[in-house]
C-alpha cells in the first residue's frame, strides 16, 4: 500500500481537481447557458498515485458522514478482509474505498464487497467485479 504522504498527495490533487472542474463548469455556464457540465464518474475508477495504480469504489451517503463514527470494511468473494485506504470528499457524503491494483493482482482478487457503517446505518456495495482492471 502507498505511504500516508502519497495518500495525502492523492487527496489534495483530486479535491483541487474537483474544485477547478466546478469553477470551469460555472464559467462555461455563464458564457453559454446551454453548456453541459462535465461528469466525472468516480465509481470504480482507476487512477495513479505516485506510479501506483489504484481502483476506487464509491459509496454515496444521503446524509453527511462523521469520520469519527465511520467504520469501513472490504472483503473478497471468499470473505477475506482486504487492505484499502478510505477517502471522504469535502461534502462528507462520498466515501471512496481505494485498493492498490498491484495488491489486487498479487492476491488474484477479482471481486469485492465494500461496507461503510455509522452508528445509525450501514451501506453495502456487494459483488463489485474488478475483472476489467486485470
């Protein structure tokens, strides 16, 4: 897995990127009222972090997430607990489970289940196929 510093770099880059994309879309909308916003699909997206490829799985919360009360888990199809990093967006409604692609390949993990739970609710995303990343 990447170091904490690399994770911070990833988080800072992507949050800045989201901010500037929003500003660009807003300026384009002012120029042209028919402008279509750019859509970035982060669900199961693949990115690169210091030369380390990542697969990110997104869980969207309907309410704001309190990081202190959030517990996240990920399992393969044989119910083995997996290593991953968690990132929460600035609006505290999107939780990204980030898996090191090399780790997934090394252990031949082709399918994952992700669980994000708060004291009140839990969200589950099951049977997420990762075959297209291999």
